[in-house]
């Protein structure tokens, strides 16, 4: 994996490792420092140390070496398959399923399930075969899986070019009075809690835009259709909490308790639209709500059948 970044005027003066961490929050700062030390990060084609102060206009080449062969093994884990052909597999990921193996989750992941379901998948990324995007462990919904390198690269291109349209459903606390709106607020690591993302006014913050539409509400809850225009870590959860309408069941950015008996956040990747990675044909896939989310809507007094069209 490689990427090229250009430092803006607003980002001038940040430490190289902190700058990269803000631009790529999916990677820990210690991991990025290792990459810098190994020469896999170059500034204007020259090696720099982690404490280098980036300058406006700097071109930073960021490369992650190919991973060692994956130890991930096929596992017999049920998959809700929405679509599949020789290039593409589309699944409805359940809540509680981690997408790929990582520290503390060597087994029982979506990758293990995919390898068990479709052992023919072969991509250059042996650590995360077929994975082109992610969902949080406790977020359910539709995911695209590439079955070969050509499909992988084309889907990655579509994501990078923002040609893939993602629609989420979120149940939030309170009544959202505006029928629709847009949240345009940059995100970065929370300076007080490294496990969290926050809206920050810092040179290393990354642009983040979320559009929402009210589908239904009661006196206590609002069901939203949410369309993120960018794909930052925890973006929807942080942006909605910023509006003082946190996602119901979100233990990190919302209230610790709810009256709907939800044990995870009510955030569901409901629909995704893309071009077929090989033929270019337009495709749309919809993942039905999981049972726990349907029950939560019933307890909240919202009739989803009348609004989910």
C-alpha cells in the first residue's frame, strides 16, 4: 500500500509522525514511527526522522511494505451473502464480528469467514484478503469484498475517488428538528483520549463531511438516514454526538444506558452503490436491519416499514 500526501498551510509545523497519524488514524503512532525509522516514509524524496516539522508544500510518500503471509485460516462461520460472482462478494456483516485479524482477534473474524466461504479469493493483500473497506465491530451492514486483484484495485480506486455511495441508518437520542442537514467538521485523534476520535482544530485534522435526513421520530428518538461523503474512522458517531444527538447504544460517544435494551450502537450500513469492478455496471445492495435493531425500533415506537424505501 502506498500513498502520496501534500502538507497544507494549516498543517505546517506538525511533527511528521503526528501529521501521519492524523491523516491515517487507522494506524497507531508507534506503527507509523516504525515505518519512518525503516525509511518507508519519505519527505520530498528524502528520509526524515519522526520529529521532523512538516512544511507547507512538502510531498510525503507513505508506503506500507507488503505483509508477511497471513496466518488467517478458513473458518466455518455463517455469512449472510447478498451477492457474489467471480469478482465480487457482498455480505451483510453482523454486529460483533471483527473485520480482520488483529491483536486480540486472531480468529473468528470476517476474513476467516470469507476464506471459509470463498477459498478461491486471491488478492495481493494476504493479511486482509478481499477487504477494501471496514465497519466497526459493533456496526452491522453491507460490505463489498474483492475476489481478485483486479477487483480489489478498482474498488479501492472507486473509494478513493468517492464514487461509491454509502447510506447508513442511525437511531439517535432526542428529536432532530432539522429535516436534513450537513455536518462539515474535521476529525483527528482526541488529544485527551487516544482511543477516541474528536472534532479538532489542528493542522493534522482531516476533512470530514456527513449528510443526514430525518426519516421518523418520537418524543425521545430520531431515525436518520446518514450519507457520509468522507470515510473517516468513527465519523458518523462523532458527528452525531457533536449535534448533541448521539447514536443510541454507543458506549464511546453516547450514553452508557438506553431504554431500548440495545447492547451495541444502532448504526447499520444499510445500502451501498458502486460500479461493478470488472464490467462497470451500476450496482446497489441493501442489507436488511438485524433483529436487535428492528426490536429497538419497535420499542421506540417507530414503524420502519413505512420509511425504509
